[in-house]
């Protein structure tokens, strides 16, 4: 079974959208999305610098737009048995699964980004990845420092979130057995209680949505379960911003479903990297530029013969 995955915040780099806009119809689609959410996605994805696209309110819609463009470039999703996204990538996944129309997904992620940016501005917060170490030891150490294990990603990676003072304390005192602590390019302590104000805004925005049930198996960050109804998908998207991402459980579900290959949407690399360590032997392709579409098509053809 082929699985399609969408990356989360922090995957963006300056100019990463540029080559995707050269694809037929891509620039017009991005322009329409930009008008709909009042954000110049083309500029931010092509000429903006790293600090500009680090802004949560910019990064999140930009990532969903890139994911949708690259998914369209793949062609039909009929070859895929399941879809999932990491954090904001869950909104990309919801659109691909047919739960939300693309414009609704962009509008929803715009609300999400603005709400989370506003919540992050209350206190100076951040996130850092802890690489290596026994998960139980790492989690206990984070909790001792007052940090939240916001992303339990599997493959020896747990992302801590909290105030910048707490992040600095973690860098000075890493968990026993861990290799290193890497600060992330995000602007807040996402998936923690610091994001609670954004939940209320998203809940209000969700009332205007009319979600359909997923056309593909939709694997949720909350607990790695396959979600059967559109209403449940949206409810989980709302609560997700203030609760941990369990990507480790998502990958366990991929294995249980019989994953045979993984393709990661633009800007790919992070999730396929985790899969190579946690799902050894499962082939994968990360869509970094349109040049990778040929490799993705070859993998799809190989696994759907």
C-alpha cells in the first residue's frame, strides 16, 4: 500500500516554491488562493527570506499550498491507500482525502496560522528536537524542565516545546543518552497549552465547514488511528494545535496497514527521513522539486503493477 504524506512547519526554505510555479496552471492556482486568503503566497514562496517565512501566519498557508500543488502534479491519488500529514500537513492531507475543498483548506490554515502566531506572541516560546536516547528517559527529562514533548516523531526524535528559557535549559542539559538538541525554525511552542487561544478561533472557523468523509484512509496525528468521518477529521484538526503530534503512532499504523512505499509532498525530506529509520526497507520519494516527480511516478508504477 502506497502512503502519501505532507510535511509540517519548519520544512520550508527560501524560494522552495519557485520551480513548482513553472508547472502548467500552478501560478494561476496560487494567485487564486492568494486572493482568497489575502496573502501573497507566490512572493513568500519565491523571494521572501528565511525570517519572513518563519512567521507562522505565512509558513502554514505556504506549506499547504505547496503540498496541494505537488499532489496535483503527481496526478490521480487513486494509487494511494492512505494519507497523513505532520501537524499543519494534516490540513493538506484533509484536502487530498476530499474532506475539505482546496479553498476551504487554505482558508482554514490561514485562520490556524494567524491564531497560532497570536498565541505565540503572548510569551516567547520555541521548539527543539532531541535526537537519540530512550523515549521514556527523554520525556521524563523534558517534563522535569517544564517542557512538553510536543512531537513524538519516532526514529529517535522527540521535539520539545516551551518557553525560550526552558529550551535554553534543555540545550545546556540534554537528556541522558541523547546525542544532541537542535533548535527548530518555528516561532512558538506549538502543540502545547501555549496554543490554547488558537483552539477557540479554529473551532469557530470549523463551524462554517461542510466536511466530507475521507476518500482515502486518513491517519491522524492524535493517536495514529484511521479516521472514518469528515466531522471527526475536522474536530481533530481543531484540537491538534494544543496537543502533541504522535507521528510515531502514524508510522506504526502505516506498518500495520502494509505500507509498501511512501511519497512525501513538497517541501519533502523530513518525513521520508524519519521513515527510512523507523520503516526500514520501505522505499520512499521526497518531492523537493518537480525534478523528483519522475522518481515518484516510477515508484507508483512499480508498486501498482
